[in-house]
């Protein structure tokens, strides 16, 4: 959106330059107008550079969030598996008799 706005402002600035070249103005001298337009062009160029830096920074942040999401999903899955295994390995309230352990092994297999 910022890039589109900058493009629009650049066109407006170009139109202003052309208008100044053709008509001039009684309010300011052509030199003062040219200086002001040059300042505006410099400010626009500075903003374009800042937007480009912001875009690169946002891309980097987006990539980091994607990596975070992938790792989070992986950790969540591992946690779920761990909790399932813990639940399956709990003794069933019986004494740890040989039969109970055999039954537990069979369940795990």
C-alpha cells in the first residue's frame, strides 16, 4: 500500500515539475520552486528507501514466524506423543505383579 501511495505521489511530483517548467508561478521565483521540488524529490527518495528497508525487514520477520510455526507444530506433536506414552505406561492401580507387567508389555506392543 505504501509503495502504491509513493508511486502516486511520484507521478504528482513529476506533474508538478512539468507544470512549473511550462507555467511558472508569480508567488515564488522559479529558482525557489525548483529548490522546493528538489527537496520534495529527495524526501520521496528517502521514503522509498525506508519502505524498501521495511519491506526487507518484514520479509525476514515473516520467515522467522514461519520457522516458529513449524517448530511449534513439531514440539506440540512431540508433547502429545509424550503425554500419550506416559498415559499408556502408567500402572493400572494393580501391584506390579508379573502378570500386570506382562499385560502392560502386551498393551504397549
